[in-house]
């Protein structure tokens, strides 16, 4: 698994978790924004360093 694949998986999971958490009223919805941030940072730093 490459870093880009991991970042994309984190972005997808981060986008889905708030929706799932909102429907189930679970605290899992708060993890979604953190995963979105982490995935975005991974993609941004990968592009910034030319990888």
C-alpha cells in the first residue's frame, strides 16, 4: 500500500464516518474530521515533496 492509497482510504473513511455516526448517534462521527485532516495532510505533503 502506498502513502497515496492510504491517504485516499483515510479521506473516504473520514467522509463516511460522520454520516454513519449521525445516523447511529455514535461518537464515531467525531473521528471522521480527524481522518479527513490526516488524509489531506498526507496528500499535501506527498505533492509538496515531489513524490
